[in-house]
C-alpha cells in the first residue's frame, strides 16, 4: 500500500529529472502568452480552470491542509461555531473597478450556493461578513475555500468580474482569453495572457502540445504511464478524485447483506492494475490515505466467497448500473464491476442514466477540493447526499464517522486517482495545488520578453 | 525516497543559531538531533499506550508494530521499546506468545500534517481502534565538499518570503535585521538564540510584484545614527538608532539601489533591474537580475546576470561576454576569499525547482572556472546578496514542502 500512497511523488520526481535537462534556471520572466487546453468547459461552474484564474475566495487551503487568508484577512468563531465573522482585506477592487465590499461578497456567496448554503443567515457588519447557522459550522473557513464560493460580480454574466490574477478579455466559442491583472493584490502574474480552450478531446490536446500549439494539457490517470513513456513533461497531484459506487438502499437493495455482497465482490486491484495502469491507489475509505493516515483500516481486498454467502437468498432481478458523467475509463470500470458482480452471482447491467427510473448503482467520480481532512469528509458526504455531522475535528472522530457511514454500504469507495497535466518545455515553475489545480499565477514562460 | 519525502514534506522549523558561532552551534545541533528524536516519541507513545490500556485492560497482549510512515526503519525499534515501556506502566505487558487473548496491532502512519499512530486492539472477533497524532522530529541538514568548500550557516526560517538578512551594531550589541516584503524585523541575542525585538510594518502604495525583492544596505555613517537603508520595489526606508532602539522611516521612491559601486534603477513592477545605471557606462547592460564586483589581479570587474540569460562582464567599462556560465542561475554575489585571487563569485545553479545549489567560481580571464562543488540547497534560491563586509553572502531559499523560506549565511573556506 505504501508505495502507491507515494506514487504521485515518484511521478513528480520524474518530472523534475526531465525538466533539469530542459534549460537553465533563471528568475521567472514576465511576459508571454500561455495556452491551456481542457476537455471540460473552462468556464464551468464551480471549478472550471478559467474561473479559478479570475476569482479569489475568502480563504484558501494550502497543501498541508492549513486554512489561509485570501480576500478575508482574518476570522473568528463565536457561540460554539454557530456564528462566524470574516473581515475583508481592505483596498481590493474587482476587475471592473468596483470596490470589494461585504455586500458584494455576500451577494456572490448567496448566489453560489442558493438554498443549500452551509449557513442559515449571512449579513454584513462594517467591513466584515457574519455567518450564522442553526447547526455548528466548525469547518466554515475551510469550506469557504471551495471553488463554489469564489467571489464574483455578476456570476451569470458572460464575462463576470473577479478580483483574481487574471481578468477576462474575451469569451468566444468556448475559448476564454485572459489578461494579467497588473493590480492584483498578491502581485501581477508573470505571463501577460492566458488562453483557455475548452472541450478539446485528449487526442487533440496531446497533438497540440506536440506541435507547440498548446502549453498545458490534461493527462488522465490511465494515460499517465503512457505520457511518461512518451517523454512528456508530466506533473501529477496527490490522489484527488474518488471513484465510488453509490448503492441505492431501496427495493431489493434495502437488504444490507446484499449491499455488503456488492462491496465484497468488487475487485479493486483489477481496476487499479488493468484499467488505470497502477496509477492512483485502491481505497476502501472515502478520504485518501495521504490526507488521513488511517486509510489502511478500511479493507480493499475482494472476498468472493463471503460475497456469495451474503448474496444467498436475495432476489435475482438485474440491477441497473449507471455512470455519472461517463467517459472511456469509467465505462470500462462499470463493465468490469458488472463482471465482478456476476462472479458473485449478482446480475447487473450498465445502462445510460434515465429520468424514468432510479438506478440501483451509480458509478461516480468525485473530485475532492478540500485539503483539510475534516472539510474533505464534509464535502464527500455532501456529494453522496449524506447529512454532515457537526463535529468531525480529530482523526479519531473522522475515522468513526467515515466507518459508520461505510458500514451502511451505500457507498463503496473503489480508487483514488491523481490529476495530471503535461506541459511544454517553455513552461516554468508550474505547480499543482493539493486538489490538482494548476497554479498558473506562478508560471512563467522561458524566452518571454 | 522515503527520507527525501520526509525532508520535503515535513521538515520542521529549525531553531535559530548564532551567526558568529555556526560551527559550535552546528556541533550542538548534531548532538541534539538524536536526543530530540527520542524525546519526541515519548508523548505520543504514552498517549497511545494510555488509550490502548483503557480498552485492553491490564494483562498480557501480543504487540505488533508496523511502519507505514516516513519514520526511518532504525527508529521503529526504539518506538516499539518506548511503547512497551509505556504499556507496562499501565499494566499491559507485551508478550510474544500466540496464546494471549488480546492482540494490539500498532501502525505508524502519517497524513499531510502529522504522523498518525493507530492501534487496533483485537479481543476475540471485536476490533477497537484508537489513534494519536504527533509531529515528526527534525531531519539532518545535508553537507557539501570540494576544492574550495562552501559552507552555509542557518539563520532563520519563516513562512513569509525573506528578502534579505544582515547584521548591524547598535552600541556594543549586534542585531540581526530581517527584511520581508511588508515588514522589517529586528532580533537580539538572548542566551545564544536570536529573539524577535522590533517589528516595523512597511506600507506600499501599490501591489508588490509577484517575485518581490529587496535589499538591506548598511550605512557608512553610523556616527550620525544612520545605520542602514532598505530598498524595496517603489519604496526606500532609512534605519537609524536612538537610545538603543532602532527606528525606520519609509517613503515611496524609485531611487536607484546601490548594487555594486554603481547604482541601478529597479523596475518596481517586475523582478529585475532596468539596466539603467548611475553613473553608468558608455554602453549600458540590458535588464539584469543581479550584479557583482569581482576583484582579480588585473583590477575589479563587474558582472551582470541579465534577464536574457547572458552574463556580461564589464572590464574598465567595456562589456565582454564570458564563457562557462551556461549552468548559471540568475543570482550572483561576490565575497572575499583567502583562496586564489581574493574574490569568489557565488552563483545559483541552473535547473528547475524544487532543488537548487550554490557554487563558487573564479574568473581569471573571460572564462568562469568552478572552484567548488555545488552546495545543494533544499529549495530554490530566491535571494543572494553579499553582506556589507563581503565576508559572506546571505542566501534565501524557498522550500516547496512546506512552503517556507530559509535564510543562510554562506561563506567559503580554502581546502
């Protein structure tokens, strides 16, 4: 298990080796244009690449899970975490020149989460925002670091205005053009412009990188091995994407022994070895081991004998398995799971999502943004439609919360996968945040003038 | 790889040591490392033993210890012994017998922030889990060696960028001054340790550039009370002394910075000097990151590390391209040396983050000749300035994991 936990670091080391021979290091140079290509819409709410370049959050979480100030310079909790007050950084302006005010931030936040906000009331006091909740909100500072709480003026506009390192200059045909914000409060980015082209197939992205038409492209986990073999410069994150099988508790699956049979029948090692070419890590827990340190307590081994025993006597009507946002790799995973279940005497079929019926099993890919374990568990449980417990502060409580939920077998964690990028030789100082987001603001271009 | 991971990911702050006695304190630190390591296991071992005993109760138990963390293998046995001792104090005796009813499986694990020690206590079919978090112990620093040997003495570590560090004398007392983008901090020595004394906020009327730089230049007229100047993008400050206390006064200013015997205008929205010098040469250099004066038998020459990657040598005002600089990074500083011609040029290395190094060169003609091996650094060089007496250079590195800045005093000794 340990070698897989540290696999991303091995990949990063490899990148460093390749980069060393790429050119001399000097201080970062200003100027130049950076071209990024992605499969998804760069302007997608809440976590499109372009959005993260244009907007800031009130807080951010660093690689070690510590919550740091961003647009908020400080905060404090009162009334046992039922009331939080965040003070805004003074002197910040949106790209359109408007001042960053508590009212503008409150409007943005309320629009972001609509009626599902983790707070029950939000008001402004002087240069601060006050969040109040009927339930305690111990993770609110970390929660506010998530992409959905990035602060924007006019969220719905074609070119909304933010306070981030880049401002929008144009959005045409899925291509977002950005220019450096010279007055950025953390210092102007090194590159002058960034062009983010979305909805590009992986094949086109890699082709564009090879002929110098793109600087940064995506590398899915299953192609990491190939990318390294092709001598691409690759940067991979910690495991940040959880492949999880969500199991209904209705109908025949109301029987928890049947749900347990499904969990025991799934062969994670086959998914890991065959489909993902040993990238990422098999997981029996919702949170990655690198974040909690206790992942090994959740078994990942298949036990087909026990699966058959638990299945015995259960009704044999075929289960429907659908895929949330399917792609080539999740399609393969779903088909493999169907085979695994069949070996345990369980009948399932992969079908496209239908509005007419609720599937028995849903294969989901959940991206974990939070770098703080407690906030990450909140995020994960929320994504799985679960109620979030009030206090998940220390590892012991986190473990018990996770264990108790997984004992219901309504979610079967399968694999944790890294996010990875390939980049051209002219890209300097590219790093990834804990959740795999490229830190474009620190990137410079070799040879820029 | 595991040890490297540990250094990269969990290197803790190091205690500050005296600038004057680096060797003595280095020796003390070497002595302290194992002691600190053993001390650091006691608390988590005791806490875990207490929690185990609360579940298992007194009596014999089979104990296994598995290491899934970056703790070196040779320390696991010590941890096991500590754990056994603590368990005994709570009445739980570790037994090798397979017949005992209680099995305790301890796993030394880790997450991004801490080490996590997990105990699974099995009695029959029932397994109960307890865990404790702990911080990892210190890691040893690397060393370097070659013809001329470059040595580094640790000065301090901070999470905020360190731009420069220097030392001033206030009366008979030596103080360390540390420049950050938005403040200047002074330290006084107390029982061999540098302790924070005064903090001066430095206001900026416009945002600092992404790669902020700054320099402390000690004054030459201490008699008047003026001790030093501080240069930052768009800001110049004057430091003085009054009744044993330091005072700092800052103003918006684009005045040129004293870099060598010339003054150089800094581009306050970027991270380089414009290339405009005062009084200047008949042919000015291009924009440059850093400059250094190098004394050699034919006279003193000036080198400019230009933003286009070239290093230009000015000899009596005439620019010349020198060779042997292909592996150079952007930071250079000249220090006095008892070896060779009297000067050594310290140069940061080519290569990508997160590793970097500093190497010493001599330039007898138009070729830079390395005279030391590269001194490895556990991060990227972000600043390198010679101290006022040019006996040493202050080198600041940025470590990738965790994001932390460390300042060192770098000197050279002849072999």
